[in-house]
């Protein structure tokens, strides 16, 4: 399991591709949650909290 967002993106090409497809403002906001994101589920939960949807 990844230790943070950067580890997750480096270790999973599909998650990295998904993250890269997000608007820049969402990427920036998600990066602020970076230490708390270790799984795809964590990432989706953070995105939902920011945008109201995944």
C-alpha cells in the first residue's frame, strides 16, 4: 500500500492517469490532502469532498 498520494501515483499508472485527467484546481485541492491519500478509495473520497462527485 502507498504511504501518500505521490506513492500512489507513482505505483499505479491507472490512478495516475485518472488524477492527471482532473482539472488543475481539483488536482491542487487533492494535493492538499496528499498525506491522507494512500488508496484509490481515499482519492475518490477526497475528490468527492471537494467537488461533490467523483
